[in-house]
């Protein structure tokens, strides 16, 4: 990883979880074509509608976002000591 990329990475690590997710999505989708992004957006919208309908039917429970982020942060901390090759 270049020095510039490493600086960006370190700055991104300091963002709140939701902003890091948005950044990841933005970077990921910047690799795809517009038609592929549109297709994926449509699929995600359909998935969201299906999940909401399942929730409304009582087939799916909800979990508070704060609880989800807390679990993710805990998992991130437990894997933070795993060495990663940045070359």
C-alpha cells in the first residue's frame, strides 16, 4: 500500500461505522459500470422490500442498529491483532 493510501486508510478507520460502510460502498461501486450499479441497486431494493414484507408478516425479527454495530466492533477488535500483509 502506498503512503498516500495508508494515510487514507488510517483516516477512514476513524470514521463512524456507517460512514466507513458508505465509503466502502462508494469505492467498491466505483469499480463497476453504471449498468452494473443500477442492476445491483435494483436487486438490493427488491431484497429490502422482501425483508420488510417478511418482517410485517412476523417471519423476521428486527435488531437495533446499535446492537449490530456493537457486535461488529467487538468482532473487529478481536481480529485486529491478526497480521496483515500491506505490501
